[in-house]
């Protein structure tokens, strides 16, 4: 597979991820935080194994299986739990905003680990993109800086989990590119996550709610999208331009907000489109910084 096709796989993953945050929150509320997240990863594991089969991890690089695997598992558990622990819709957006630091983490860690060559203005692109993400999220919600800080101080756990998750995902993407060697152990990672979540579910004595059929339909959708998106992303980061994909990843919250606006039947405000312009500008700056340097 050439670099262009691999990059398109990565873009497809980004588009699919954009539909997930609102639905993950919905499923977590419908089934319960512990049971909902366990069901989500169980569904994803089943779909991945049906699509790809169980990977032969003995033929894979140990650092990919166990090093990347640990980062992947911890990321998913921390992120899903942080969304589930959010106490309101606005806090869900705030936790999501913290998690959207992962494209920055990919770029910074890639420069450090993979010795990616980039021009200095990549940092300006990152700053523009982060400013745009903030505008996109705050424009269509009750989120403001003062309330954001107050919420972090009042309930630091979900925010801290989301921040650590973002850093872990940056490490995962770069280490997977370095040690993956074209292999795909994501089905195995999903099985480990699902197992860990069910163990936690039974140890804590959690109960599984019995929601209506719409929650089961959402669960089925999430399982399929989870499986396809992570399979596509693995191809993208291993065989494509990881810095370029990180730059495009800044659009994840933009697409996510558009999806949530459509889902909730609301019209994006002017500030949202200003934020989009910032994200576009920042992504283009990141792209030129990597393209002209020959990175990736």
C-alpha cells in the first residue's frame, strides 16, 4: 500500500471517530458507566475478530505487542471512563477538549522519538489548531474558561484521565509506527480492554441497566465503527505520513461538533466557524512544515 492510500485510511478513521463521543456518552448512560464501556469494547472486539481474525502475536515485535498494547489499553480505559464519569454534557465537552491534545502529542513525540524533521512554524500551526478547537467547542456550549477551571478543581479525576490518555495515544501512534512492521494487533488489544473492563465490572459489583432498543442499536453501531476506525488508523500511522495525519486530526473535534449539532438539531454559532478557520489555518501550517522538510 502506498503512502497516499494509507493516509486516506487515516482520514477515514478520523471521520468515523468524529461520530463516537456523543454516542459513547449515550451508551454509557443507558447501560451504566462500567457496563456500557465493557459492552462497547466487547462489540468492537467481536467485529474486529470477525473482520481480521485473531492476530498471531508471537510473530510480532514484543515492543509492539506489549509496549504499544499497554499504551493502547490504558488510553482506551482512561478515555472511556473519563467520558463516563463526566457529570454533565458541558463537562463531557470539556473532557473531550482535553483529549484533543493527542494530535499535539503525536507531533511532539514523533519529533522526539522518530526524529521527524519539521520546520519551526509547526509550533505555530499547533497553537492555531488548539485555539480553533477551543473556539469550536465553546461556541456551541455553555463552556467558558472560568467555568472550565472551576470544574477541573471540583472534579479533577475525569480531566486528569483524559490528559494522561492523550499523552498515551501520542506514544502509541509513534511506537506502533516504529515497531509495528505492518502488523495489526488491534483485535488483541480490544480483547484485553474488554476483559479488563468486565473484571472491573464484576469486582465492583456494578449492575447492567436494561435500556430500550435504541441503546442496543447505538451499541451495535459503535462496535462496527470502533472496529473499522482503529483498523484504518493502524494502517495510516504505520504506512502513511504520521505528522500529516496528526495535522488532519485537528479536525476531529470540528467534525464531532458538527455531528453533535446535527444529532441535537442545533445550528452552529458564528464562533464555531471562526474556530474552523483557525483549525484549517493551523493544519495547513503543520502540513507545510512537514511537507517542505520531507518528514514522514
